[in-house]
C-alpha cells in the first residue's frame, strides 16, 4: 500500500510542474553539456577487388554462346578388367629339424663326433633333449718320448616342462676324459725308465641338475647341482649346490634375496709331492651358507643395484670357520642413449674351489692337491660401453681386485723318491699354490656387424699383479688378446676364423731334497714365451640338410708351450660332414 501511495504522489507532482511551466512566458536560456562514453569504430581495411576495372582503350566484350547437346545411345561390349592386388614375394621360412649329426677326421688321428636330438610333446610344453660329443687325438709329438693321446667324451640328457605359471626341468650329464702327463723332454731319463712310466690319467664326471622358475610368486627361481667327480688314482670328490632366489616388490622398487648352500668334499689317495715320502691321504671338506639381499632402483636412465653378500664358511675337516661380508653394488647410467653407457660396481665373494674346476683349467694337475676356498675381498670396476654407430659396438673397462688364497699353478718338483702308482712325480705335473694377489686390469673390446652376414670382433686385456709373497703370479699372462670373424658367403659357402695371443708367463722348476722343506729345494724360475694361435674353418651347404666343412688349427705351426714342458700339436687339419634330419 505504501509503495502505491508513493507512485501516485510522484505523478501528481509531475503534472503540477508542467502546468506551472506553461504559465510562464519567458523561461530564459540554459547551457546543457552532454557527456557520452567514447565509442570508437574501425573502418574496413582496403581490399583489392577480385574483378578490378580496366581503363583500357580496347575492351573485349564476351559473346554469349548457347550450348545444345544431342544425345545418341551407343551400344558397347567393352568390359573393364577387374583390378588385382600386387603380392609381395615371401621368403620361405627355414626348415627346422630336430636332430643333427657331425663327423670329422684329421691329421694326428684327430676325430670329432657330435650328435644332438630334441623332441617336443604336448604342443611344445614338454621338451626332451639328448646330446653326445666326442673329441680325440692319438698323435704323438717329437719333443717327448711319452704318449700325448687325449680324448673327451660327454653325454647329456635333459627334460624341461613349461606351464603357465611355472617352468622347470632336470638334466643328467656323464663325461670321460683321458690325458697324459707327457711333460718330459727327450733324453731327460733313460729309455728303460721311460718305458716303465704310466703317464695316463682318466677323469670321470657324473652330475645331475634341476631348475625351477615361477611367475606371479615371491619364489622366483631355484637351482640344484649334484656332482660326483673321480679319477684313475682313486681320488674322488662330491659337490652339492642349492641356490634359491626370492623377489619382493615394494612400491616401485624390487628387493631380491638370493641364498646359497655349497658343499664340496673329497679325498686324494696320495700326499703332496713336496714330501719325499707318501704319507697318505689328503682329505678336504668345505661348506658355505650365504645370503645376498639387494635393492634394485630404476630411475629413467639410471639402474642401481644396492646389495651385500653375507657368507658363513666352514672347514669341516679342520673344524675351522669364519664369517665374511662382501659388497655387491652395481650401477649403470645411459649418458647418451645407447651410444654411451657408463657402468661400474664393487663386488666380492667366497669362491668355492674344487678338484673338478682345477682339472677344467689345467688337466695336467697331480692328484695331490690342497683344496681351499678363495676369499675374493672385492673387485671394483668402471667402464663405458655402447654403440659408436648402428653396427659398431664397444666396451672399455678398468678393474682392481684383491684376493686372498688365489690358486696359482706351477710345476711339481722332480721327486724321484716317490713310487706312486702313476708317473706324475717326474716334474711333469702341476700343483696349486695359494697366494694373496692384487690385480690391476684393463679390458677393451670392439664388435662390428658389417652386415647380417659378416661379423668381426677384437678384444685385448692387460694385467699387473702384486703378490704377497713377492713371487711372480705363476702362469698368469700380463697380456691377452683375440680376434674372431664369421662370414656367410652367399647361400652355400660360409667361413670363420679366430686368432688369439697370450703373453709371457712365469713357472718354477724344482727338485725335491730328501728330508728337506720345499723352500730348501733347488729351484729355477723359467719364463714361457708368449704364443700366437690362428684357427679357421670353411664350409659348404649342399642343401638345408647336408653340408661339409674343413677346420684348420694352429695354422702358424707353432709348437708353443701352453704349460711348461707341455707342447701342443703343430698344424692340424680336420674335414667332416654334417647332416640335419628329423628323428
């Protein structure tokens, strides 16, 4: 109501004002200033007309033309050909065979036999493999009056099964090796004594392995090794290794815990040749229990693995034990994608030595060894690797290693006071000497893939040794190098070659003295010359199944000494045939 009264009052006052204004004849003049906000305008930009006017004296006028079309039907029998897509000629896939056999014969009565077959079951989920290899030589060397025969025969059988969440398998292996302690020069002993020598040694090995790998499980993988190794002198060794691995993902990182149980134990029937009397057996037994936790960190171009190795080692034969802690840290960083990758690390371990491993490295050792583990305190290394170009790779590495009880080989003393069954005591076999050694090393390697048919590689190693006893690092070279090449010549021909060089090594020749200590034996340090060896092979494929090959070894025909007094065969040639088939 108040609002309505207010509106009527305003209308009434306004009407009164108009009436009063009309009653006055002269109201005078007033100046009124109107203020208005500035409203700018933008004029259109100048545009060139699409049809400009021409000020020409002669302007041609377009004539109007009328078009008319007269359609006439035409009968045609033309039928266009249908288009056909062009096809790319496919390369036929290579035919795969599940078996192959290879046989070769050469000078020095060298022989080579290699056979392998693989069978799949249950659509490839089960795999059964068999393999047999034999390599032998029955040739003699002019530098020694003893036999230099050797042969190595090995049989393997394995079974593997692959499931959706688990892979597992088992294998067995049998091996027989024959070597001779022929490291005696002509004229060193009488003919009657040489004729009475029994220089033949036989090694036998039987082992079983099993492995398991899991998916989507904390238990990632595990390995087991059981081995029995023995020889013709009644030496025997047992080895058991169990190695499980766990993986525990935590947030974005991965923790890996690897455990290891390692046992080695054995017996040598005869005493060390440093004793002039055969006092009897050498028994050894070593057990290790270790755990190695590590943390894997991945950050863009950085890969860092932080870990440690904790090992409890026990000499059960002598009732002695010790606890070891080793570093286990590795890292790599991509400086320039795949062109430059920097890497480094510091690692250590308690290395379990064994008679089996020593024979693999030097088959001319005597069955009178002291078996001890090596305390590798640490090995620090840094390096660069990567691709110089798309087909040239390189690797450069520098390292420094500190080891306690590092095994070194040198000759056993001439010990004619012994009358062991086998003739390895004439300075023609090797013993193991343990020394504390620090090693500075440099390594360089270049690999070239010229194309997919031609590859080439070269590497070199340089070492400097510092021993606790101030003796030379027996039989360890300061320089090593090698070169290898593989070339596929067309579809039928193929070839390859490898060359290697080993620098000078030092060895010790001594003679046992009755009732004397090894340090009192007359001895002389000998330096073995460095040697160069070249090997090559050439082959021809008649078809996918049949091929022939020729192999040449020690092409330079250099009768060098790999070990002191043990010269190698000269130039060797071997020819053979290989055949692939389904069995």
